C-alpha cells in the first residue's frame, strides 16, 4: 500500500521531473488488491518452506495443558493433543482498543481494518503517532484524505530522537496533515455517516469535530491470556512473557518470541529471536540479542530509521557526547532524486569514540540504517567509520558525512 502511495505521489509531481502525467487518479480497491496479493505471495512462500522442511502445521487455537503438552482446537471443533520437549510461544499481539466505543471496522478502524478498508476516508483522524499510526496517516494523506493525527505526548514518534520528531512533524504539516500533540481523545460517538470526536487540546480546551473515519493506533495487547500460561506459572509483565537472552521463560521447556514478549515489537526482532531460540534448543550457543542494536524503521514519507541511543538517552546515561548531523540537501543523489529534505544524525561517546546511536529521516533511510547497526554490532570505532569509503553518488554518503561532522571533519558542509 505504501508503495502504491509513493508511486501516486511521484505521478502527481511528474512535472518536477520534466514529465507530463494528466488526470491522475487512485483506485483504492486496486491498491488494496495488489497489497493483499503481495501478502498472499509471501504467505505462500513461508508455507512452502514449512512443507519443504517437513514441518507439520496444525491450524487452530493452541493452549498449554501441562509441561510439554499442548491442545489445538481446529476451526471445526476437533482437538489434537500434542507433546514436545520444547514449546516456543509466538502468538503475537493485537491492536489495543480505546476504553470507549471499540473499533467496529466500519467507521472506527484498527490497523487491520486500515489495511483492508471498506472505503476511502475523506476526513481521517489517527489516534496515536507511533510507527503504525504515522504510516497509515502518511498513506491516506498521500491518497488524498484530509488527515489529522492526535498524540498524547508532546511530540510525534516519541521513541525517536527529538530532532527527528521535530523534522518529521514539519514535513507532514507541509504535506497538508494536521498534527495535535499534547492532546487526548475524551469522547467518541459513532454515527451513520461519521464519527464525532471530542479532543482535549494542549491548552486544556475541549474541541469537537466530525471525521468520516478514525484509526486507533495506541499500541498493542499481547495474545497471551488464553494460552495457558498461568497454570504452568509462566512469568509475565503486563501480559508480555518474560524471557532471558536466549528466549527462555522461567519454566523449563517453554520459550517465547516476538510481540508476546518484551519490546521492541518489530518483525525483524521476532524473526531473529526465533533463530536464537531454535539454535539454543539445538545445543548451539548463539549470541544474545542486544535490544539497543535492533534498528527501528517507519515507512512514512519521509522515512525514518534509527538504532541505538538517542541524544537525550545518551546524555541521561551519563555519556559526554559528540553529535554529527548532515543534511540531505548537501547530497548529490538526494538532490537528483528530487528529495533533498532530511538528515542523518550520529551520536558518539566523546571519550571512547563509541557509536552510541544513529538517527535518520529522509528518502530510503530504512535501506541504510543496517550500516550503522553492523557498526554497533561489531563495535566499530569512529576512526574505522571515518576511514570507510562510501560509493558516489549514493544517499549513503550522508552516513559518512554525519560521522565526519561529529569530529569536525565533514567535507560537504
């Protein structure tokens, strides 16, 4: 869906590239159909791999019934009793609902409804500005909806570096989006033709407005309450299963990965945890995953990506820091792409030269953050990063320039 929105955006700005494209329209049904087709292809690929590796799949609801025992109830009501020395819980999570009228799939949506919408919203309210909320806000804004984002905290994408949040908010507002921070939804009334929402603004005033649709993106709830954890004494915190660095729980033979466990709740983190758990069960000794070395990516426009500590986190942890920032306007490839807005920011320990964190906003930064992730994983020094040759012309040169800037050696600013 985001790819379709990106192409639609380029087509609307064809003149910027010396091209002519007239009467450009979007077909939301076709966009969703393509999106579901891609998802189906990926799902079939995973199913093929399961079959290829001789993995038996039982479709249904599973529940732990004892140590090493699992009951699976199929959609037709039939039950299968399974036994295993080791059981990995990977039940994921679902969207968190508001305390008042819950998502009905018609006017009020969760992310699942937003991925397969019954109709195109003309005036959309997105509650929550984390990755999910901002991605859907960006998509529907690009597709032509009038979009408002409301966030209780004082800035959007609050887990990101403050400079990234500030830049992204300005970029989204420039695109026509309305951003309300330090604000909260107080009441929500679903009607036949829209949703009336009362919002308490930053100044304390209560403002009501009507929207055609609302997306609730206020976090997730782990799917752990019906798995049978309590009977076995598996430890949880706020519903999320507590694990160690090898994905073990406190109960022998029970393991857990993904959104059912601690944050960050990201697909690539879950996948890597699966490998760690499987290798540990097989008697190997994989390295535990450092949460600070898990990159985060948000596929809005412009994209944002980060790994490690923010500048604020680094200072609060007691580090004396060096900060390097390089703007995309100084990068030839970004200018040629027609997307010179954004920057790369790096945070170093001033005493040791350790790369503490990296934060990006701009075109294709989600394809670049792994470079800094590798650097942190290998404990690369600032000198090694500065002495690395980056290809030209590429957007990745901004990474190099940011590192150089942190030590007063930037070339193009």
